[in-house]
């Protein structure tokens, strides 16, 4: 999957920021994580429902910049139905995507998340893009704890 052209990335991010998928904290849930960026103040609370070692649902609430809100929205679509181990691995691949020098390699599981390729040129935006993903990883770790 090649990196999307800048206008398409911007449009996809704007679309997800406006129509936030998974927005609103749902019940029941298996684990919850709150994450806050100390540099910009963006916040997200993310809940995950795990059923039979699969991500059965993700919901979230938060406030912040367009990038962090759109990333949380994209995340809910991308990880839905994945095995927990696959979802946690995807967090790592997304984090690599948004690091300085990161690019979208062939990875169909990333889906709309490829829109965030290139965000690493702006380190503060990379943190914003990763905020919900850090929350997901934390919640999945909690959900898997004995």
C-alpha cells in the first residue's frame, strides 16, 4: 500500500475528525485507559471489550487536535474483530508509521491509518496520532493481565 497523496490524507483525517467512529464510552467493557499528552493537553479515554481473545469493541471519548481525534476514530475501525495479539502488534506498526521517517509499507491491516504516514515530520503531531493507540495497548495489556 503506497503512501497516500497529501490531499487524500488530509481529507481522510478531516472526515474522521468530524464523524468520530466509536465516540462515546460504551458498556460493557473489559478494560479502560486514560492517556494525556503533557505537551499539548490532548486527552483520550478508551475502553475495549475483549471476548474470546478478540477485540469485540472499542469506544472512546476525548478532546484535542484534529490528528488525535481522527486517529482514535480510525483505530476503532482498524482493530475491530482482531485477535488481541494482532491488535497489539498493529499498535507497534502504527507507531512505526508515525515516527520520523516512517512510511506506509504493504500492510492491509492498517486500513485508513495509512493517512497518518508522514506525520512523523512533526514530532508533536506524531504523539497526537499515537495517543489513542497507546491507550489501546494499555487497555489490552490490562485486559490480558491475570
